[in-house]
C-alpha cells in the first residue's frame, strides 16, 4: 500500500495542465513507479475471472479453440464461402478485434467501478484501463498459437513475416490504450458513455473488413476504409497468417501512426479530466 505522501500525490491535481509531452511524461512515469501494483492488479483480475471454474486457466486456450471450431463448422459445412479456409481468414481478423472490443467494453467503466480505490487515493486511476488492456492482450497472445496451428493443419504454415507481428501488436496496444483512456475518463462524467461504446462497437465491427474482404469495398472508398484504425492491423495479420506474405508497409505504418496518435490524445484527455475523478465517482 502507498504511503500517505504517495497517496496525496496520486490523485493530486497534476502540475502540468497544458496539452503536450509533459502530460505524457508524467503519465508514463507514474505508471512505471507503480508497475508492481499494475502487475498485481493484472494477476488478481486473471484469478478472479477463472475463480470457481473447474477448468480454470485452461479456458484461456479453450476459448479461442472453441471459437475457431465454431467458425470452421459454420463456414465449412453450413455455409459455403468462395475463399478457401475462410475460418482461418476470419479468425485472423477476429483476434485483434476481440482484443479491442473486449478492452473497450470493460475498460470504459473501469474507473467508475473502481471508484472506491481511486477516491481513497489507493492507486493512480490510469492503472485500471491499462490493466484491462493487458488482460485482453494475454487472451489474444494465447489465441495466436491456436490460429497458427490451425493454419498449419490446412497447409498454411508460419511465414517469416511473423517477425512483423510484435510491431503490429505494439501499434494496436497504443490504439486500444488511447481509446480506453478516453472512454473511461469520459464515463466518469457522462455515464451514457458505456452504452455509446457498446453500440458504437457494433457499427465499427461492420465498417472493418473482418467478415468480408477489403476488395469487396468499391475501389473509390478503399483509401477511406484504411483510415479506420482497426483496418490496417486486420489486413496485416491476414497477410501474415492467411496469405503468408509480408504485410504492406503502409498498413504497418498506419497501425503504428494511428496507435501513437490515439495514445497521445488519450493521455491528454485523461490527464485533463483526472483532477475531479475522485469527487465525481
């Protein structure tokens, strides 16, 4: 537990109220200083998720395996899709999407739900959004071996382009963390944010080429589709796993660039609104 002096500092109004790199430095420094607490929160959340479960942590592997099995059954037996091994194509796109949507769904309300800890200055508020992003990242990482094994079984073994995957995950992590910082801080003041995010994710899913190929979008709109922050990583992972080729540099660059912008903006919004979080929760 933090000392009294640390508790005062955690929720005290930040000394830097402008927009810029000062907020980023302070935000990151505070996360680093409380990295042990962050790790403890991640472990606690993981244990709570599988508490009283007969299979426990095995579900982290069974969930993606069962999901892949369902898609394979549906699109191989009940529905015929022109694209060969469509279940692999779809699952490659769903993994980053599930990470994003799950993080936003639970992360938007995390500060409101953790209000007692924040009001008592027991932890910096930015730990809670990051905790959920990390937890859902673990789920995605554990789903990757399932995807790669299934792809290998249908004749699509791992390609050297897998070396690009950590870069893509970094860009996607920045994007998700930035968005969750925005929605979680706004939710403290505007409780309707939870419902706006839920419905917005439904629309966003169909605006992203996950269940359909980007070539199905009229050519004049494809450049616009690439401005969708979820599109570049979707196409890049499909390139790596399904098409077995290196992703387009444009897609990798867009993933990193939009992720960095989202994280920068998210930190600015969060730091501007954190002054009054404790009293508004």
